[in-house]
C-alpha cells in the first residue's frame, strides 16, 4: 500500500506524472493511512527515526552536495538572484545544522498523550484534555532545502504524517534529503508515507494539496507574501499562515534612554531580512529630541537609512521624509521609518492601524503603561524592554519552530510541536449515565 | 461613531437597507472599533452589563412574548413544521432560562488576561502566554431566539465584539431581545457596537459577513448541516464549525454488561435530537449473544427501531437489516444501527471510517484496551464507561458553550469562553537585546 512512496525522489520516478489530481489523491490517501499508525507511535520509535535520519544525512554529505550543485547550476542558468541562490545553497555547515536540528527535535519532550486538567465533575465522571496529533499536515515552502528536514522532523515528533511541497529550484537537493529521511523511517519501522515529498514541480499539485479536505488537516505555507496570500485565498483546508512582520518599538516618555537605544539598534540591525526585525520606531515627543541624534549616530554606523515623519524632521531636518506607504512597509532591509507620537495612545493607534500584529515592543520604566501596552496591543508577541528579535521559537524555549503564525486561531506566534497538535476531551466513568 | 447601532432592531430601521454590502461593512467597522475598547474592559464592567441585560429581559417579558407571538404567527402562515415552531417559541420558562444563563455567564471566571507558563529563558527575558479576546466574532444561527442571548453573553464575557445573524423567522423576537441587550450595554457604559444584530433578512448579508476578513476574526455557524457546509465552503474568515455527530458506543469483550446496557440505553434514549446521541452501537462478538436480547427488550420500552448487521441478525433474525448508509447516518431519531465486530481493532476501524469524529465511547473493564481506545480514537470526545450524552459544555464544567466543534484546529469539542479567546506571547525584559 505504500509502494507509491518510492515516487518521492525525483530520480526514482520512471514514468512522468501525468494525472496530477490522481497522484495527489494517492499521496493524500497514503498520508491518511500513515497518520492512523503515527498517532499511536511511542516516543522512542519516533526518536529512533529522527536519529537515523541524522545519521543518514551525515553519511550522504557527498550526494547532498552534488545534488545541491545541480540545483545551483540550474538556478544560475535560470537567472535566480543572489539572495535566492544563497537560500538554496547547502554547505558542510548547513548540513551540520540540519543534523543538529534532528538531534534537537529528538531531545524535545513528546507532546502527544499529555493530559491536562483532569478533574471530577458533580456527575461523577472525570474530564480532561489529551494532546493528540493533528493528523496530516501539508507544508508548502520555497527554496531553502533545510526546511525539508525541519518540517519533516517536527511533524514526525508531533505524530503527524506530512506532505511536503518544496520549491522546484531545490528539487534535486530535496530528493537527496528525502532519501535520507525515508531510509530513517524504514530503519525505525515507521511507515514511509509518514513523510512524503511531492515529486512533481507542476504548480497544479499545490492547488490539489490545499483542497484535499478529506486527507489533509492543515496547510502551513512558508514563503513570501504572494505565496501565502494565494494559498490563503484558494485553500479549502485550514491554513496556519505567517504573513508579514511590520514590527514596532515604542519609546515611552518614561523610557531609560540607554535601554531604548540598545533595543532600537538591536531590533533593526541584528538581522535585516527576518520577520521580527523592527520596521518602524515610534518615539514619544518627550524623548524625541534627546534620543534622535543618538539614534542617528548609532544607525549611521550600520548604514541604516532613516525616514522620518514631519515632527522628526523638525528635530533633524536631514532625515528623508517618510510617506504613508512607509508606515505599512516591511522593508526587510537597512531602512527604518521613525515617527514622533504624543503618548502611548497614539503609539498604540499607529500600531493597530499600520502594523501586522506580529511583534511590538514598548521601552518604559512606567509600570502602568507597561501593563496596559501588554494587555492592549493585539499582536502575536508583545514585549516590554526587549528587542523584537526575541520573537522566535528557540528564544521562547519551544525548541524549534515550523514558522511564526500571524493568525489568531489555534496557534499564534512561534509555532512549535504544540502548534502541530490538538487536544481532545477524554471522559472517564464507571458506567455513568446522564440523568 | 456608533450611531448606526440603532439599526440593530428591526423596528428602528426607518429606511430599508438597500446596499447590503455597505451596511455589512459598516457593522464590521463598528465591531472592529468596539473590539478595541472591549479587549481592555475589566471583568466588573462586563458582569454589570450581563446583569443589566438580565434585568432588562425580566422587565420586558410582555414585549418579548408579544414579539415572539408575531414570529410564531408568521411562521404558521409560512407553513413552518412543528419542530421549527417549537424551537422558535418563547414562554416564561424559556425567558427565565435566558435570564439565568446571563447570571451564569456573569459568574464565570474571566479568561482574559490570564498568563500561563511565564518562565525565564537563558537570555534573561521572561516569556509567557496571555489569554486575550479573539476580536470580532460573527455568529450565524437559525430559529432559536435564545441563541441571541447565549452568543452575546459569551462573546461579551470573552471580551469580543460580535455580529449576530439570526434566523429570519425569529426576527421580531431577536429585535426585542436585542433591545434588552443594547440597553444593558448602555447602562454599563460598554460600546453598543459590542453586540450588533444584522437587521436585514436578506441572505446576501451572510455572504458579506463571512468574507469580511478585515473586520471579522472568526465565524461560528450554529444550525443544520446544509447551513454549515455552505458557510465552510464560502467563508474567507476562519470558521469554527460543528458538523454532524455520528457517535458510537463500543461494548468490548471485557465489558460489564450491566454498565454496557445502562450506557447504551442512556446514550440513545436520553435525547434523540442532540449531536452527542449515539447513532451506532458496536458489539464485540464475544458479548453480542448475551447482550443483544437484553438491549432489544430495553429499547423496545422506548420504541427505538433497531437496524442490525448480518451477524446481529443471525442472533436476532427479527432485526431490520442495516445497509451501508445506516453506518453513516445521524438519525436524530429513535433509530439505532447495531454492528457486531471482532475485537476493538475492527470497532476502531468502523469508527474511523463511518464516524464524524464527534464523541465515541468504549465500555470495558480492560485497562489496556481502555488506554488504547482513549489514545487512538480520533474524536473530539473519547469516553470510557460513560454515556456519549456527557459531551456537553455544562457537563464538562465550561459553564456554557457556544457550540461543539468538530474541527481539529483551535477549539475541539464543547467550545466555551476559552474557545472564544486566543493567546499571545508576552516578553518581559530590562533592556535585553539579542546577541
């Protein structure tokens, strides 16, 4: 029944896949069957599979690098830009990181089977909630081949079967990684259909995957805004999505200016291309005059371009003028917009209007405002006196993350193993009936 | 800015609503603005509003009954069947129940602001999760006017703004209830747009409501299967849905037959029209011969029609033959299908194939099989030695429920206040930056 899993590597596909719908349906059926087995696998078996995958990656370094070389070569021929080629590239260090990631996931506590809040009810029954796998998870991603390992390992540890659809530009690399994963599953006697990689680069496959409600429980897209918007729009299966991160730091009138400076610089310059990077800095009018010149000097060292509102430009006329589209922008680049506001209310209104509800921080020594900001700002992470760059599964102690959800339902913020599970009610009785 | 809320009662609508899209947009905008206020309301204010609503309902009994009389009369003219008319009808007892429900929701602990698992990370930050309102909840329901009170009260207590779309057959009753709710909000100084009732019976309003992703965070449909399927299919806003309840009781080879009999009778006959009623009884072959005659006698007292598989009919030839569609059927009536199976594996395979993942129970004294059934059956409630009829928000101690979710994401099983909230991450630092 799992024979079709052999299609998961490109090199094993003998005949071309002509009927995409039938092919995807078959992957779906196989995943559903595997999920039935997966939900009762013990932790030991899952960890054995993860460790076997790690060992297989370690002994397939040559094959992985060779497969990746083919992808890179084709990518260069097709004119991929340098950033894409960098994301696509594997080297010894990145292979080491994949191996290390597998060991880390193996070391995480297994969330499956955990029972919360079991309590007795007046009727005599006991009621609690048991954490269980979601079932079948579909993950759609772009060029980075290491996502194949991350996604497969987290889904496996959470007891799910997964169907992975990587970027066509990484197809040889993904096929080589898939071979290591599949061998690891086989060695641990886990059904091979627990991790299936879509073996066609036909875009129609994605359309089928996100519509197979009887086989797929959730879709997690990882990639650019246009990919995620297309999937959210067309999916019939529920989607855990990660849209953009337009993150703010608000420096309150009672801020410690040294902390404010350190946080503002770190939140912008620690990495430019990440979703938890600050894109707009909001300065309370009471601190703007003192802080702006220090900020300008600090950002100059990093070559960050500053764009200011009118009031910021009154203080420092040399700032480029920000326009309305700057407040909505996720620059993902050494550019920062700065706005001077009158108090926290105005800061929170700005965040509500222009932000993406990802991660927002206040810098303040004022207890009441810290408390209000935390309660009222409607973002997946809200911070006091800390850099937005902390919004990350590893920093939060989740061990690993499959993405950062900007949705409100189910999982919000960094999504780790828990977000890949659900909870069902369990009821224990001894012949109890309802009266 | 909230002036349009006066449209929420039919009798106050002066001009007819011609542009449904613009009207729904306005409700959406008002709800979004109200939600911003709602998320920081303290519990006391919310409880004051709930109690004021209860007092208003109590002093508006005459108006409520009169409005309901008009709905019932029109319903009879339009040929509504007896069951629908019964659901539509208000009387003193049902008004009392609505009032009592409001007091109960006021007495529930406020979930908003609860912080879980705050812990220190190696970086020095503290990370936890804070429970916060979802934002704007859209609820679409059918004839029962008391749902207006239940939905409004639970949404309010969870700190959400809500847009309610009741059945057109209950429009006068809903308008009279809405007046009591709105007055209660006003008395407690809560924005009136916290609870808005769609004042048009035009079906296009539903189409707009379920597509307003910028204003509505979640849609909860309550009603028949066709309503819910239509909404799930067309919605662009996430849906918490409650599909059918094809619930099973499996009587294991090690069952105590007295408990099995009591549970089987209770799960079927306690109420016929509810989603947690058992629709199929699975009997292990080892107990079928001893138990079937006792079951037949017991069900005969309640006039329950039994439909059996071939093996059941070998034991009792007088049983009606069940066909494949019986195993999929949610009878919602005094009808029960019975199947004899060889062991728990076959029972679980039947539940997986034909069930709706709502509520399933095993009757057994065997520890290992109880444990396995609980872990492996993939339903929103899984029970050991208890009647499926316990799957209910009140029985589980949630206080009240807005429905029973058959979804896996976000909320599964009975949905109470917690299901109407989400959790965001909070990070406490003291100038911490990421290194």
